[in-house]
C-alpha cells in the first residue's frame, strides 16, 4: 500500500507518527458493523373467562328490591301500582301490575296517536302531524280532543286495543279520553309494541311515536325518568288530573322507556287518591329511582376460567 506523508506539525517525528497511525487504520481489517438484534415483544395471552348468570343471586336481589319498594309504598298516601321489564336481561319486577281500574289521564294520548297512525297507515296530513306533536310534547288537551274523534272515540280505541293485545285497557266514556283505565302491565305491552313492532304499526309509525315521547317539554319530563343514568335516553308520557268527585284527590301516572348501555328498561307507575300532583310525582320518582339504581343487581353474573382440557 502506498504511504502518504502529511505534515501536521513543526517536527518530522510528529508527522511520522501521524502517518503511521493513518496507515495502520487504513490497512487493518475492517471491523464488523454492529447489527442490532431484534427483540420480540412479550406476547400477551388473553385469559379465557366464561360468564354465567347467577340465577339464585338475581332472585334474591329482586325479592329484596320488591320488599324495599313495598316498604316505601306503605309510607306513601293513596293507591300505587307499578311494573317494570328490562328487555336486555328479561328481569321483571312489580306490584299490582295487573290492576286496571286506575285512570291514565294524559297517558292515553300515546294510545290515541298510535291508533291514528294504525288507522291511516301512517299517512297523516300536515294538520294532523301538528296536532300529534302538540298532543304528545306539550300534552295539549285540545289536540287530543280533535284526534280522539278522528280515531272513532271509544269504539275506535276499543278495536285498536283488541288488535294490539291490550286486554287490561278500557277507553274513557264518550269524549272523555282522560278517563281511559289501564294497568302497568298494559303500559309495558304498549311500549313493547312501539319498540319491537307488529300489530299494524310500521317502523316509521313507531319512530314517530317514540320520537315525540323523547321530546316532551322539560317541565313534563318528570316521573319514570328518575330511573335514568347519565347519558340514558328517555321516552315517556305522563298523566295527571284532579279527581274532584273522589275526595278532591289526584291521579298521577308515568310510563316510558329508559335505554342505555346494558339496559332497556320499560317502566310504568300509576297512582290514585293522591292529596296533590306533587305528592304523586314524588312517589313515582321514588319508585323509579330505586329500580334504576339497582337494576344491574337483578341480573348478576359469575366469572370463571375456561376449562383447561375441554372435551369434545
């Protein structure tokens, strides 16, 4: 290899040493490059777990909740009945849910709209749509009067109830739609028809009714909405009316759907012989709040590891 001398300083010795160093570096064997070794990330193995419904614990929790609600109801005035069904878990709770001599008052307005949509195959005129909106979202009584006559009043409503399977609901007499009597069980049946379909109501009809029930004005959104968690969707209709011929008491009712992650709760609470509207509302919300807070306890699960040697 040809040597090259470089002058890097005042003396030849320094230049010679530097040149020698350059020769050594240039002529020696090349060092192998450092190659990084690929390190595999630790593999995360998912643990196999199985969930089972704890039927026994669910029965115990339901019995405890019903006892607690019965104790609460015994401390409240008037007559109170309720029913609840969670469509996700299938859990039911209730007390007096088949008693059907309590009036629903403005709760019957949903029935009127559903019957009208069924009768007219969903084809409502602009005026009818406006009446329907005011009847549900504002609980407008004049709008209910107009649409009650268009569905054939009590006769038309009786036929509608038979068709959709509401055997515990009787329309009010003559023009008095607010005198319609019903049961919590029938209110839940009506909600199931609105959610699941069938019985002459199209998907568009059902969206119309439930959509309006979700838009009731704020001062009328009390009642079963007390069962809702943050973020749950609520569709409801309430009824309230003085009963001057029954010791100046009130009938106050609320029914609806409370839906969110892990639940689709249908709930109806009816009261009668209440000393005032406010008392009835407090009672309804007390029951709804207890059910909403403890609903998950009614369908508990047990988690167990998968078998290590499953058999075919």
